[in-house]
């Protein structure tokens, strides 16, 4: 599996696969062709179907400045390798094509070429299943976060503190921001209202309200194109930081333990990325919000004192109960139903963690099995229920008072 540095990335929303990935690809193609006079980019499949709402064309053109760039939309063509395909072309001053590059944005801001193995390209971690990692932990009497340190080194915490600080900053910006998000939906920001209602409520309802507020804060920042962390994607970026911020506040959790919990969340996200998918265009929203919920559930279970078996159970339960969740962004924006789903998933992650703590950690379904099932379910979903805005809630027209 890849390093956690390839899972947790800092960048601007609204989409890791539709914004961050194309931006990385555009930068690389521009670097390769410094003398080009014009670029043309063909967008395929999901990138073309929802690219307008996800700002795909905007970020590519912005990245290519000052070189003029034409965008060609081809939603009807869905490459076999991955639905998020892009064909970059470079032209000289007489209009002759000088270079072309077919590249794919496969989720979480990662880009790959057609001949690349979808499995981890950087073998930082030698074990690729939860069963094998648990066996290693038990044999070496290590906790799950120590598996990360074993192969990434202590320096991974330097990276994770940067990630956590970016997450905290997104929460703080989001709970202060008001107004509506960009786009035709005129979706109103709600985090500030939720925060005001919850901060003086000392009951369990207030705690849940703060989880909602902090999760909404990050998701709304993403929807506005603000700086967020892929966890594991931009579309699901509110779940992990929203829950962790609230738990750190509620239980006075140390930063050191918060970073350990992020390492554990990263292992879960990496396993899903390695053995299934974290791309909404490929697997539906179960691959994004479902994966984020599993990451957050494992994180929360660790912070609440769960055993290795209970941590696995929490992650398995969280992902299991998102199986089949469709990706149906209204208007192609990462707003409806994405933002609300993040908040609901953060609460479900906590519930999954608490539920697992009442058990001995043994379950009939393993985490590896539910990951494999999620991947198969994603492949079975009709394209309308992946990130195309052609099915589900995306078929309906909503008024501006979302």
C-alpha cells in the first residue's frame, strides 16, 4: 500500500477527483510542454458529466495560464480503466499536435496512466489486508498506529500534524462563515447556526450538535472551493475532522493521541483504496462517505479505548451500513446531498464505535469482506448512480432554499 501521504492531501475543493486530480495532471502536462502555444483537454465519463459543477474546466484553464486551453466535453465515452479520464493535447504555433497524454483521476487526488496497476504504486506497506495487519500487530504486540510508524517512521507524525492543523483550520473557518455556496443551488451555509445552537447545550444533544457543526463547517468549506484535506476524498472531507475536532474538545484528547487516531484512520482508508475504491465515479457514494465513515469509526473507537478487534468491528460496521449508497450530486455540485451526508456519517461513525465497544470485537463479517463487497457493489451500480448526476436525487430540480 501507498504512504498515508498519498491518502491525506491538502488542497482546494470541491472535488479531489474532479478538481485536485485534474489540477495535478494539468501541472504535469504543462511542465512537459513548456513551448506549447495551445492546449486542448478532452474530458470523459464522469469528469465530463459533472465537471462544470465540480469546477474541472475552471481549474484546468487556471493551471494552464497563460497558455490558452480548450475543453472538450465527452460524457458519453467512459474508459474501461476508470470513468474519470482526461486526454491532454499540446499544439505548436502552426496548430500541429506535438504531444498527447491520457491520464485518469482515480480518487483522492491521485492520477494514474492506463498501464499503471491500480494497486499501490509505492510499496511502503507490505501488508494489504486487515487480517494480515492484525496478525502482525498481535504477533509483535503492537497497536494499529504502530504499524504505520513501523513502515513510515516517526517522521509520519510531522506530516500528520500538518494534516491535522489544516483540518482544524477548515473547521474554524467554516463555523464562522455565512452566506450561500457558489453555484446555482444557492445552498446556504449552516455550520455557524448549528454551532451557535450547540455550544451552550451541555447535554448529549449538544455534543452531537457540535459534531454536526464541525463536519458541516469542513464540508461547506469544500463546497466553496476552500482548502481542505482529502479524508479520503474532498467530497467526504468533513467526516473525519468533524468528529475528531468534537471528540478532542469533549474528552480533552491530547494532540499526540489525535495524531495516532489519524494514523489508524489512514490505515482503514488505505485498505479501502487498495482493495476496492474511494472514487464516487467508480463506486458511488459508499466509496466516499462510506469510506470516510469507516475511517472515522476506527479513529473514534481507538480514542474511546477500543481493542484491535473492536476497532476493526467499528470500521466494518460503518462501511457495511453504507453499502449501495449512490453518488447523485444535484447539478454536479458537491453540496446536495453531499454536505448533509457528511454530517450524518460523522454521527454514524461515533455510533459504530460505541456499538463495537459493547461487544467483544468478534463479528461474522470481517472488514476485508465488507471492503471486497463494497468494491463489487460499486461495479454493479448503474452508471446513473455513480458520479454522473443522471440518477437518484440528481434527477430532481430543487428550489434555491435547500
